[in-house]
C-alpha cells in the first residue's frame, strides 16, 4: 500500500509539473521602463529571450529550462550575448503565473499566442542544407543553428554552447498557411536594415522533419532541413 501511495504521489506531482510547464509554453512579451521590447519563446525543454528597441537589437539569451519541485523555473544558458560567462551556468527564477500574465522579478510578461502552438512550434536545429543541387547532412554539436517557434513568434540563433561564441540571430512574427511559412522580421543582430522585411517560404513536414525552401533575406535560393531537438535528444 505504501508503495502504491508513493507511486500515485509521484504521478500526481509529475502531472502537476507537466500542466504548469505546458501553461508556461508559448510566446510572451514585455516592455521595460527604458522602452525595450522583450520577446520570450518557451517550448518543451528550450527557450529564447530577446530584447530590442525599434529596429535596434539589444541582446539575447537562451538554452534549456524545466520546473523545479519548489515552483521555480530552472534555466541553463546555452548562449548569452550580454554575458558570455553565463553560458553553461544554471539559475532558478521565482515566478507568478496569473492567467495570461507571467511575473518574474520586476517584469510582467503577457502571453501573445494563447498557447496555440501550431505544427511548427518547437525547437529545431538545422541538419541538412542543399548546395549545388546536392543535400548535405549536418550533425549538430556544440556549434549549432537553432530555430525556436511558439504559436506566433520565431527566432533563429547561431552559437557555440561550449565556447560561448555567438554568430547571430534574428526573429519576430510568423504565420503558416497553405504550405507557406512567412516571417516578419522584428530584430536582426547583423543588419538592422532588414527589420520590417517579410519573407515567405514553402514548407513541409516529412517524417518529423521540417523542409524549408525559398529565398533567403539576401535573395539567394535555399533548401534546408530542420530536425526537432527533443527527437534528437540534444
């Protein structure tokens, strides 16, 4: 009987933790006293936070996350443009979830997508890219390019989680309709002149992989394959 009770208790704790985790997943937005806009994407196991003002990118950080038994968000940094030394470190954040608002520290984040994930929501890493008509496989390691999506927000990040080196990022809003994936850029670390641009691509999900084709922001033809990080176990 004692074993049964412990088993039921563990199950209820896991179910409660999953429900809380699921309630936190999605897209969130905040505005600081300095006028910075914050975008936070939380999906299963992974997250990314970015702050920008107008067309000026400020900083971004992200990595993995989970809920602790003490009702805290535990995050481990894989990239951090404002403090490279934090890469690899773990922190715990107290939070209060009130309906569509999430309070952490001095900031209040508002849900932007009603937790409606859509078929592309998740954390993806690039595993294939076509060059000269031939698809080349790529094996993600410490150096990776990730694209993370909520129901409405997207962000891509190129970084090295071992060295802390950061190569670039961009993101904003996106839509999917009739096989078309469209990005509306709100921030771009490498070239602020691209903010406001709208890019449309063809997309398909094949065997759990995201096939992405069209033209890049520079106008070059692209065909990429993205794989789910959870499926890859990384």
